[in-house]
């Protein structure tokens, strides 16, 4: 197992450390519900330095990115970021990622930790036709997610950049916590606002310490991966390995909005055909009508007990106080208001298909 630059800090704080995507990562500090509420109402900090970062540069960088990603990266101007995915050749998804345009001919791709090697090989395979300069800088960089409605106010004293002026999915390269050049990105995985800070490993401890000094008056807390999961699920954000994978198409996963057929990309013809004909199944959001906690891989059944799908993500929502989840069902059972059942051990618990997000401010 690898460590992040902050692993000793998490251990000193008494975090529960678990193996995750090849790293020792803090899963919780004081408990999922308390940490979840901190981010929803105040400000919390996640160490997500396990994420992967690739630098793609040169005159053909955009051409390569356009080929391997589903979204239209030509729309990006310097200082903007874009959610996208890497389609595979067989209708599924290699990974989901964020593409940042750093300079005229330089892009940063931020990928999931468990997929770093797989993504690198996949993109490299297509780069044979483009010969863009590719650098895997994952090992040298750290990433902090400072999330919550008080993030802007709590962090403003640490930078000369006007944090309130950075729009969602925009970023600035500027000074932060005494470090001159870090990426301050108005992105995150929680739905409660805030920033993600990209810096070098040797800089992250100084930034972490200053963030907690500046945030002390706002009751800032460290947050683990367990609350990160409940926060993202309340927003209906897909998690790679659960809700999307090598066998799920972006269209059936509800990611048609990042699948742009204005360009040619990997497997675009087959996906275009799927869009025209309609997907056979769809990823739905549901809430339980009775008490219970839906879990990953639980069966979704109809009124007669016939299996019609599977839960991909599920939890007891800390914000809503009821069971929520995502799962795949046949398209004709995916309409809002449709009644389904979740098989929780020996009990079939009624549930209703609902609109995302589960939680809204």
C-alpha cells in the first residue's frame, strides 16, 4: 500500500485508515454522519491525493483528448475544467475524469486512483497516432478538497485570489497558504461548494496546516472517504467501479450530457447508434418507502419478486434520514414515480424512482 504525503498527519489525528485504490486512506475521523454534516453546513477537508494526474502537452494535445474523451474539450478556454469520460471500444467506460486547460496547448487530466495505470495505457495506445507529450505526474502531486458552504469565507485570508469570483468548474493558478503557484479549482464531489487544491507533495503539509489555522474560527474538520461517499451519493454523482465501469455505457448511466457527437471519439459511432435506438437499461435513483439501507449489489425486484436490476450504490442518507440508492433497471421501468422493490436480506422493501439530486440546498 502506498501512503499520501499526509498519511502521518491522518494517523496523528486518530483517523481510521483503510486500504483504498492501492493507498492507505483515512475513511473516517469522528464518524460518517458528523463529518457529512460538517461539509453540508460548514467546511471540511479531504485528502484525495491518491487521485491521478496526467499532463498532456503539445500542438496535438487537444486532438488526442478529443479522440479519447466523450465531451467536447474544444470548448475549454484556459482556466476552465470539464467533466468527461473515457469510452472504451465495446460500449463501456474506461474511467470518468476532469479535463483542465492549463495553457494554450497544455491540459491536465485528473483520473480515479484505481484506474491510473489502466487509463495511462488506454490513452497511450491512441497517442501513437498523435504523438502528444504525455507525463504521468500522479506520484509527485497532492490534492486537497476543501468543501462546504463556508469554504470561500474560511479560506479567503490564505490567498490574494478572489475565491468568490471563481465560478463552478473554473480554476485559477495562484498563491495559496504561502505557496506561490497552486491550482485553486472550484470543483468537488460533494454538492456543497468549495475548492480543490492541487500542489506538490512537499507543499501539502504547509497548506494543510494553514488551512486548519484559517478555518479554526469556522470549526473546520478533516473528513474521510466514508463521508465523501455519502455526500456524492446524495447528489447522484456516479462512482467508478460501482455505478459506471467497463460494461456500462455513458448513455445508460445518464451521462449523455457529457457525450458529444459533434466530433469523432473512441466508439462514438456505436454510442450514436445506441442514442438513436435507445438504451435497454438505465441508471435510476430511488428512495426507500420504508426503513432500510440499500447496499451495493442488492437485487432490485418487481412486485412478484422477479429480479429486474441491481443496486450499484446505496446508503442511509444522513441529510434525508432515509435509504437512497442508484441502480440499473430496464428502461421501461425507469420513469419517475415507478414503484420497485429492493431485496434487503429476506425482505422486499418498497421503493420509488425519484429525480436527482436526492439532496438540494
